[in-house]
């Protein structure tokens, strides 16, 4: 660990921000086309973020500020750990548990700050967000657990590298088809895309945790959202779709996967939070367990594979 | 100093503290601080004499690393909590008795951890149970004490049974010898194993013995709950440790049915651990009282510790042993924080307060860091130990247990966040407008525990080195430690670097935050209310039924306590029936009729033969 | 469906109204004494007039009377009935009909707010409904002049230039 | 505190219109709810007493914003009844045309607005755009998109423009091709079913207790209680249409009913265009002389029409002068919007509050006036 | 504010104004009947998002407060409260004649007559109600004004706070209703 690592880390952050924000802008256009309209400019998301950063803001006490900083800090640290097409700013720290739990720092920070605003809508939103997390994480973690057991590695980068070289057949989403489906459904939940976006439902709880954010706080939330999206999509991409051998392949696959979730979400209303939990614990959980048993006991897809 | 002398001194000091308290309550409280700190210092200094065997009269002691480790955990909880004692004396019914029992139970735990034979173990075990039962009784409800005592008694009886059974086979009370003597008779061994670990399970609050934890923790005096959760529960872990190491469970059950390479009895116990994780998590989510919530979280964390210890391997075992320490630190700190809030507001009901962060910021930070650790989020200690447990599970492919572990881990975000949001964040109630932060003397132990939690997360190898020694003494391969790194088969973890990168991210965010214009401060009530007006902060604080939609999914599920109640009601009913038959009306008449019936039966038998 | 004529004769027989008329297609108007309203409503409800369309009030200031109007509708017959009764304007007290038509509750609150008629038995009557911090006589009374109220409270725009000079919104080059 | 006080509105994305519901919530269950109307209170009933009979035409459409034409119709009907005049035959048919187009527009919009509470924004986008095409027809007819002031006492303002019938038929045909898409997207969507099915119930007893009319009544009681059938006005007795009914009123049923009513309205529009007399006057003066000096004979009359939400009525009192003496407005959503919220919103979850407001058809401007 | 004020913004402010101009979020508040033309403006036919505008749930997040028509006193209290919760720079757009001079409700006892007595209006959009085209046009104008730094109503409000407050209290009695249980 030397200064170069930090420089790389910083560059990763900048690059990820530009890439993901552009992609979000493009996805807003995709959604717009789905809704039969032109939609915003492709760089609209940048404008929104910078505008928010520019505005004055209101603060409800130090924890409101501190939570925001902690959230963005935790999320940015997580981004630095994500291996992108074999590149890691800090090699060897891409353990899947580290990533998924470091992600929770950001969520905790955001939850703390939102609840610190003293707004009941925000608290309800946080309660729903945490419940949502409990819903999607269990099936996903079971599949990831199976994968770690099968490939004897918990390193995201290594797991991604193992899938390369066989083309599509090497992808874990193909080797473990049920797991792949679970992962994509869980990705919808992770990203807070419909139908699993009840924690920000504007018509119910007036955008939930975001309710009191304005100005730079809101800007932070937007940046955080971009980074969080990157982490979550990257995690699924690396673990189930083979990451990317080159950066271009990675970006292309990433864009396709992310746009796919956007399109799905475009034609979905939202579940109530308990319906989301029920859904996750019925279909994807069963699929994940079946997948886990198949892999652990028969080795089909891992040991038995072409 | 020999253990016996040390314990004798402690008992004498405990008696002394009784009289000091009787003279001056506050001084008595400070006496417990002094004595427990002295005990901690003594035990810490004992590290060098590991390996010694001592005996005193019929008591046998052996100084082991594991005993030392457990003692340190226990005494940290005791000594740190004792800082609260002076301030709570006026709220106690029998302050002198409390201080006396507090120190006696402490001495008892030390004696138990260093016990060399079963007799010593059992005596000190009972000392702790009795003294703590009397302390719990000084809290909110008597019932808690009953429940605690009954379940402890179940454990004690089982232990006694196991000891006697082992003695009958192997003819010795020395722990290791008594157990190894069982190797020849697996049937007896299984019974001994299960009976012996039963006391550990009941103490740790593993399902289905978890019912006493919320009762006892929830209603024990606020100053004793941290000890209960941070310390006494870990006695169960000690028993579990003995059951799998001193009792070579893996070897004795080696011929039995194996599930994923784990002998069936142990797998069954692991399943119990997994169940307690799930039940503890689900129950913690729906508690309305902060202390009960933390108590259920102890149930869940007990599950992790049990699973870790039972794995008895390189990684998972280390995780379990380390989690014991981390949970003790975090849980004691969290209970202390709640106690501090209760000290100022007089309640632990979450829906009765809010916004304490604006009055007690240090307490808030203490609670925050302890829950981060409890939820297993980096960079705190709890993360490292849970990571180790997960790695161990992934190594073995224990899918269902892992699923429960994940559930407990994510679920813990939910329940630990709840007091954070309800007690510390949100609207500050009108009643609590003038509350102040607790004084330095109460803040000190909380801050120390917090720093230790942080240190355990950033430099986990300090604790893990001790754990490797324990692993070596237990005869298993120790977890591989590099300078800052923990290496497992599936990958490695450099907690320090994770911490540094986290700090790096935080620094960037912080810089980004302060370069932008300073934000306008507004009051808590100046918040989005759909543009309507409201002036009552109590009505704008969301804290009751926090996870209502989720809770509703399982509120019909059967409750273990109700099950016990039903059983006890059934037994009482049966007793009532017997009583009604024999003692209803005139007993003489009943006896006459029974005899008459017997005669008739006898005669009839004679006739029709 | 009962015919209009039979309905009118029924009403005449049962309610002994002061006056009946047929103001529009399939519509009957009946004026009763104030104390006859409850009986009439109960009777009509039994006859199939299950729906209270509206409860309102007219301020006959020249007669110093309020006229309460209950309009009922029968979905089976397709007939509207106006049931009207006059009460004293100086002592505007009446009894609630929420026991017969629970839906009247908010209509009564409204009439109280706009006319000052008090309906005994309606518990929420004194809570403001549409108006907030109202500081004048009930606004729908005929002697209330909204123009004067508006002029006294809400300033009018005097000329266009003032707006331009004040907010700078007018420079449109 | 076990309860938290939450506000649905006035400034809340879950509330269409300017209306507020104060909710006392435990967890996510509404324990107590209180409607707070009056944010849109403009004192219409007072203002109408101060305007001429003709001048009121500018005021009345603004009472109910989403569906203004019923106001014009009901006002015209009342004044005509008081004045005792007969409307020319063609005016009746044109009025029906306008009313049914308005019904289609408002039902389409309310189908689309289901996207708000449930998060199905695509439906909103599609449906609102579809409704806009009908507003184009209105614009062609009257020159205005929302407030047409087209139906006047004595008839309609002017005859249909040339080629209007063709445009209407075109738009109807297009709408018919689009409607199945909405059906797929909204009414058959499994997640919408999860949200709306067996939820937000409106039992028949409640209908009778509150006096709910319109779709709510028809969906709960199974009776074809539609004023167009029960007490036909204009020439509704001369066209053929069905009134969709149901006996189990959950949110989904009510949506379905609205959806089926759109088809019925399209069929009515077609019949109207077919049966409408080709020529003839479209209006007659209410009273002799300049429209600004109209007087209406003294009398009291209640006029009601079937709006998209139920019975919508005016009680008009004239003392024989140039201005009305008193006009009282019965908003169609008055029963469910006030007493309904107070008594029957409680027990539902905050997730459903917005959907409750939406599918019960609470329209704030007509409650507040 | 003076009409011919020189453009003395710093370059940073100009950049900031560029961002503000191109991303104007409106607050989701239907204050009056003009709100019925907002859905068409927002949705597929007129597609407001092309201008970078979109609805936002709460005042903290929003930039522009649309007063879509007449304001009853009851609503005006909420509007002022909610305007004060917004973060600067914030803009107010008045829709229709009702906000200019009361419109057809000039003699109503419940509605105010001119909005700019109570809140600093940056832009009025004429019409009763303004058509979506007019609204879009008005927004384009607003964007232009923000870009040029002319939409300074919020600053005017800060500077003349006493004057606005006095007007508000004169007409409304009290802005923040003390009686919270008036339901």
C-alpha cells in the first residue's frame, strides 16, 4: 500500500462517477422512450448533481451532516475495492463479504442521517429500506455462498476471472441458471428499482429517506446513488456474468445489464414492502436454495461442466 | 498469587464492600470499581503463568489460555460496568447486597474459568447462578428472576447429571480425563455430551432456552444488564468450548452419521444455534423496549458464537472465539449507553423518547459504534469475527446454517438501527428538553469499550493471537495470521487496510462536504410535514412498531415462552386433577372408595379366574 | 317505479306538507314545518329515498328566516325530493339528522360554518371545516359582503408598473 | 408515543389536488384519520350570487377541475327547468357528445393516475397523453382545452364545427386500439393485482350509509344506479348502453368498471354522432333580451347529472332577478371525501392511503368549492 | 429590485446559474386549478423533462414553486411555510390571472388577490388556465432568466423580509397556525 494506490483509488472514483452518471442519463432516456417521450438530455444527471451541490442546504444538526459524509465515505471506499476488468486500486481487498458489508456502512450512514432529520416519513423510509435489504440479501447471499464453496474463493476479482475464457458458457449465470435469475431479481431489489422501490415511494412516504435533503446533502445523495449503483451492478456483473476481460467489454456488459434492469422497472408498479419480502422469500429464496443444494451435493455446473 | 488466594481476597473484598456500602452508598459503588479493576489487573498479569495446575483443599484449578481469555472478557465487562454502580446506588433496593453479590459473582466466574475439575466448575457455576439470580431480582420484576433461575437450574441439574455419569464411567473428576475416558462407550458419551452442553446452551440463551435472556436482561438493574449480556452469557460459551475440546466430540462421534463432514449431534447443535440466530433476530426486531431488544440480539449473537465454536476448525472456531470478545465489548457498551439514557430519562421504552443525540452526543457515538460492531459492519470488531465465521461456513458448505447466519447479519441492521433511530435520532421530546449528558465517570467506561471495539476491528490480530494459542492448546490448526492479515482458504482480510481505505473515502467525502457552502441550521420541527402545521414533537416521532409491515409477517408464529406456559399450565392442570381426586372433599372418603374399588377388582379377579 | 302522482299524493297524505310542487322533471318539492323534518326524512327513507343528495340552507334575509333544504333521491324510482323547512334566522337552532342519514354530518358542519345554523347533536360542529381563522360573520349569509371583506384584507393590484418595479419580472427584451 | 401524526397532503405526491388528510399512524396502520378540506375553497356559492345568470358561466366550470362540463350541464339544466324552456333537439345530442367525451377523458386520466400511488409511471405517461387527444377535440369544438363554457342555459354555444364528427370518430378508433394496451399494462398486471385486489374495500352498507354514488355504488351493490338510466336527462333514453356493475368492490373492481365505462362511452359517442339531427338550432334564449339582462322566474330546483364520480347536482334558487339567489353545489365525491375518510380510511396502511384517495374518487375542488 | 442592475456575478456564480437553469425541479404542489394542465406538461405529449425539469416530492429538494392558480388563505399559509422550507436559490412562478390580480375570484372572501405581496414572484404565466404550451414557454423564459441571473426573487424576499412578513400577517392573521388539532 503506497501513495500510488490512493491516486489510483481517486482516479477510479472519478472515472466511475463519470461513467455511471452518463449511463444513468442514458437510462433516463431509455425510460423516456418506454414512456413514449424524448426525455432529458443525456448529461442531465450531471446537471442535476451539480445543481444540487450548488444550492444552499439546510441541516438538522450534526448527525444529519455526519451521516451524509459517512454514507458517501463508506460507499466511495467500497467503490475502490471493486475489481473492474482485473484492475484493483488496492489489490486483494475485493473479498465479497467485505464489499457487501462495507456497502452497509453507507446505508447505515444514510439511514442515520435521514432519521436524524426528525422526519417520520424518513424513518418509515429507512425502516422499509432495511426490510428490503433483508428481503433481497438472503437469496443472493445463499447463491454467492454456494459460489464461494464451489470455487473456493471469496475474492470477487478471482471469481470473475474464473468465468472468463469459456465465453458465455463460463458465466456463473449459465452454470447456475437459477442463481443467475436470483441475482438479477436481487439486483432489482438492491438498486431500488421497481417493483422493489417501496422505500422511496413518493406517493406513499414522499420519497422516504430523501425527504429532508436539499442542496449539497441532496447532491451527496445523488452521487452516493451513482456509486451505489456501480457497486451493486458490478458485484452482480463480476460474480455472475464474468466481469470483463477488457475494460470495454466490462463497460458494455455493465451498460446492458443496467439498462435491462431499467427496462424491467419501467413496466412495473411497486410492491408494498411486506409483499416484496414475501416475494423474495417465496420464489428467489426457493430457487437459491435449490441451486445451492444442486451445486453443493452434485457439483452440477461447477465440477460437472463441459 | 495462587488462584485460591486471589479468589479468597476477592470474596473478602466483596464482604468489605458490603459494609462500606452500608456506611456510604456511593463509596460502596466506588469500592466495586476498585475491586473489579484490581481483579482485571490481576488476571491480565496472569498471562505469564498459563499452564500451571493448582489445588486448594478439594478444589482444583488449572490456568489455561482459554480460561484466561474468558476471564479477561468477563472482567472487562464487570470492571467497565462497575463504573456505573456508584450512580445507581440510590435506585437500588438493597445497595449493599447488590455490591456484595456483584463482586461475588465476579469472583465466581473467575473460579469457574480456571477450574481444573468438575467439582470446582460446578461449585463456582452455582455461585454465579445464585448471586446473579439475586441481583436480577433487584430490578423491575421478580418473574425475570424466576425464569432465569429455573432455566439455570435446568442447566445445573443437567451438568451435575453429566458429571456424575462421566464419573461413573471414567472414575475421575478432572475435566479432560473424565471426558476422554468416555471414548469407549459412545452411547454414554452422547448422553454426557448433550447433558453437559445443555447447561451451556441454557446459559448462552440458545433456542429453546432463550426465554430467560429478554426477561432477565430486560428487567435486571440497568447496571447489571451489561454484565449479563457481555459477561455471564459467555459462561455458556465456555461450557460449549469444553464440550467440543476437552470432550473430543469430533473424535468420539467420528463414527456417527455425518452431515457435510460434521457429526450429527454437533450438526444438530449447530442447527439450534442457527435457529437461535433466526429467532433472536426476529424477536429483536419487534421489541419495544431497548434492553429487551439488545437481549434478543444476545440470543442471536450467542448463535454465532456457538456455531463458530462447534465448528472446531481453523477459521470458524477462531471467528466464534473472537466474536465472543467482540460481542462482549459491543453489547456491554450498548447496554451501558442505554443505561446512561435511562439514567437521564428514566425509561428504556423506545417509544417514550427521541432525539437524545442532541442532548447526549457521546452516548450516541458509543451506541453507534457498538451497534456497528454488533451488526458486523467494518471497520469494527464484529465484522472480523463474523467474516471468519462466514468463511468457515463457506469452507464447509453448511448452506442452511450459513443462510441463518446471513439472515441474522442483515436482520441485525434492522434491530440495531431501531434504538438508534427511536432513542437517539428523531424528534427531541418536550419532556427531555433539559436532559444533560452523563458525567465523565460514566462516560469513561463507555468510551473505553468503544475504543476497544474499534481496536478489535482495526487490529484484530491482537485478539486472534490469543485465539491461535487457544486453538493450539485445543489441538487444532490455528488460523493463519500475517502481520496485519488474516488468511483463510477462501481469501484473506486486511482489516487495517480496509480501515485506511474507509478513512480515505471518508476524507474525500468530508472535503467535498466542507468546500461547499455552509448549510443553514434549522430546528427539528421545521421539517417536511406535507406543508401542514404541527407543534408537538412527540407526534412527529416514528418509533412505535417500527417494522410493522415486516413484524406482521410473523406475528402469528408460536412463541416459545407461550409454549412453556402451556406446558406448565398442563402440568398444573394434571396436578390439579390429581389433587381434586385425592384431596377434594374428604381424603378419607376417597381412600375408602379406592380401596373399595380395589377390593372389588381383587375379588372379581378371584371369582372369574 | 311509482308514478309521480302517486308519490305526491302519498307525501301529501303522510307528511301533511305546507306546500308541494313539481319544479322539474321527476322532482317533488315539499315544504314542511321544522319539527316535521325528522319524521318526514324517516318516512321518506323507508319509502326508498335512501340517499341524501345534499343538505343546504337559504338565507331569506328579508323574511328573517333560514330555509333548510334536504334533497333526497330514490334510486328505485328515480325521483328527487326537496324537503324544505324554514327556521328563525335570529335563533338558528335545529337538530341533527345524522341519526337518519349519517352522511349528513359534514353537510351540517358546512351549513353551520357558512350560515351559522347550529345542529344540536352533531359533535364536531364547532371545528372549522373549510375556513381557517375566520373572523367575520358566516360568509354565505346575505348580509356578508365578500367584496368589502376582500378589499379590507387582500390588497388589489393598482397598476402594472408597480409589479414591474417591484420584482423585476417585466423586462422582456 | 405510540402514534405518529402524518399528513397526506396538501403538498404530498400521493395527493392529487390540494387536500389534506391527517393520519394518526401506529407503525403503518392508520388509527385515526381526519379530512381537512378547504384549501381550494373560493366561496363559489357566494360568488355565484353576485354574478349574472350568464356571467356565472365563467365561474361554474372551475368548480370541478378534472371534469368541468358536468357543471355547465347541470347549471344549464337547472336554469332551463326554472325558466321552463325546451332545449332544441340538436343541442341535447351535442351536450351528450361533450359529456361522454369528458367522461372518457376523465376516466382515462384516472386510469393513468393509478400510476401515482402504485408506481406504474409508464401508465400515467401513456394515459395522460391519450387524454390530451380528447382535449384536442374540445379545443376544436370550443376553443378551450379544459374550461369550455360550451354548454349554456338554453342549448350549446354554437354548432359543431365542420368535420368534427369525423375527427371524433378517428380519435375514438384510435382510443379503441390503445385501450387494450392500458388493460394489459394496468388491469392485468400481477403487481397491480397485488396492490389493488381485495384491498380498499367499499362494502354495500358503507355505500348506503355515506351516500356514495357513481362507480363506487355500482361496484358495491350490483345495481345499475346511473342517473343516465334511472333518471335520464338530455337524450340518454334514446341511446343504448350498458352500465357495468359488480358486487364486490375492491380497488381493482372499481378500476375495471371505469375501464368498461370508457368502452360504453365510446359506443354512446358513436350513437350520438349517428342519431344526431343534421340541422336545427342549437340554442334558444333563456329569457328575452340581452343575455346580460336575463332573468329567471322565481323558484327552486335541483338538477343532477351523472359525473364520472357519481351524482353531481346543483340546487338553484331564483328570486326572479338577474342574479341567482342561491346556488348550492353537491360535489360527487363529498360523501367519500369527508365522512368516508373519517370513518373508513382508518385500519388501512399508509401504503394504501393514496390508493384509497385515488380509487374512491376523491376530487378536492368539488368538495371545497 | 432594480431593473437595469448590472450583471455583477462572479464566474462561479455564472456557472452555478447555468446548472440551476438547466435543472429546475418543481415542487409537487397543486395549489389551484392550473395544476390540471401540469400532467400533460409533464407527460409524454409535452415532456417537460426535455427542459431538465421534473417534479420533486418535498420543498427541500425543489427549486421552483409553482403557484398554479388562485390561492385561498388556507393554502397561502401552507405555501409560505413551504416556500420558506425551500433552499435558495428558489423561484416562484405564478400561473394564470388569479395570481396576478385575483382573476375571476377578485371579490372572493377566501382567496387572495395578488401573490407578489406575499411571495416574490419571478415570473407570471398568463392564461386561465395557461395551456401546456404557455407553461413550457414560461419555463423556457424562466430558464433564460436564471441563466442570466435575473430570477432573483429569493434574494428580494430575503432583503425585504419584513415587508413580506407584514403583508402576510395583515392578510392572514397568522401564517403558522398554532392550533394543530383543527381537523
